[in-house]
C-alpha cells in the first residue's frame, strides 16, 4: 500500500516537474519571439548594427527585401555591403582625392539592386530549369586558381578586397556568374523569351552614332551624357566614371578606353552586353600594369540582351524594401536612396 502511494506521489512530482519544464520552454520561446520582435524593430527602424543584432539577424533569418514572394536575407545583404564598402574604400585610397567616395546609402542601394537582380535570375533559372552543381563551381574555381595562384593566395586577395572567405566567394560570386551564363543561353536560344526585346539594338546604335556626330561637331560630351545616358550611376555626373585600371571594366569597353590619349573620344560606339557606349578619356596616369585612365561615357542601353531581360523582369516584380534608408522606385524599377 505504501509502495503504491509512493508511486502515485512520484507520478504527481514528475507531472508537476514536466509542467514546469514545459512552462519554462514556452516562456523561453515567447521571450525569444519578443526579443526577436524588439531586435527586429531596432534593426529596421533604428538601424541597430552590432554583434548582438548580427547574431539575432542570423538566428531568426530576418529579410531585407521581398521579391515576388521570395525573401532576400539580411545576413547576405550585410555581408555584400561590407564587401563592396571595403572594395570602394580601397579604390578611393588608390585614386586619392580625384574621386569622391560614394556614400554608404549609395553603396547600400547598389548592393540591394544587385541582390534583387540575382534573385530575379534565380527565379528565372527555376522557371527554365537552369541548375548549377557544386562540381561546376569547383571546376570554375580551378580556372581561377590557374590564373591567380593557390587557395591561400586567392583567399588572401579576396579577403583584402572584399572581406569574403573562399566559400562566400564561391557561393556569392561563382555560382551567380555560372547561373547567369546558363540563363543567357536560354535567352539567346529561346525565341519566345527574346521576342519582346527585338528591334531596340538598331535604335540604340543609331542614337549613339547621332550623339557622336554632335560631339565631333563641338557639342559638350558631359552635357549629352547628362541628357541621354542610360547609366543611372554616372548620368548626373555627366557620364564621369573616375579613374580605373585594366580589369575593372568589361573587356570591350576597356580595350577601347586604353587606346585613347587624354582629351580623345573613341572613334565609334562601343558595343558591350549593356548596349552602346561613347567613351571619352580625360586623363591618363602611369604606364604598363600601373596605367590608369579617367573617363566619361554615354550609355545607350540595348534591351535585346540578357541584361535587358533581367531588368525588365525586375521592373515587373512585386518588391518590398525593409531597409530604412532605401525605397523601391516602381517607375524606374530599382532601389533608390530616400
């Protein structure tokens, strides 16, 4: 009898203990949710940014934006911002006082625009069954190693320029690049995809040639750039790009720019993946590998290309921005500073 009473008492004790344990877990969950809400409020409204908030962002997977129902992670946004900020600072030091350093808000807008485009590429890739395997990434990385050296050397260079690890470089740079390359094939090989973009290339080339004729007849290059350029990053500055060295621009653009002397305008419109460019070099410094040029350009964008396709999809996307300093411009189809 006593033994049965003892068992019954133990059951009550266990039951009471279990209830307490469950209550503690529930309280912890609620506290976590409340803290998550508090930190989310601080992060979104007051732009909190420290080790604690970084940990919260990672643990509860806060988004920075939403594109067609898919979330863009804040952790990656912050990582990309730090990388571009580090690279921008290094370039500003390299160029000295000749070029004004971009504001943090401008860098944030550039980073988020690129991330939205990457998300659009992912969505288009899923739609057209475009996949990138880990084996393909390693194969691409091996090509980089052939050009740049061993893993340790590459990691040092990447870390110095962007603050990334090798894994971050592979996933954020190589994977995206390979995915875009495969998706470009879909664009050029699938007539149904490209049909809406035909006809604009000749129009862009004609505009570029007409503007070049005006420049050759004495009209100011910067004035035309401010009026006509399709490059939002340089248009308001009269097409000014600042100083750049070899390897910083797309090959076609670079090949043309580095043939020019100070004050010269390239003889024709230069075609790249972005459209047609008119190029004027204003200053030249250094020689050989140390050579750098300061240039302006006027871009006449061509929509009959992969970039135009992605940007068109971006304009049509349903986008929400949660970064305090930025907003989505529906007319332009891009992230802008408030």
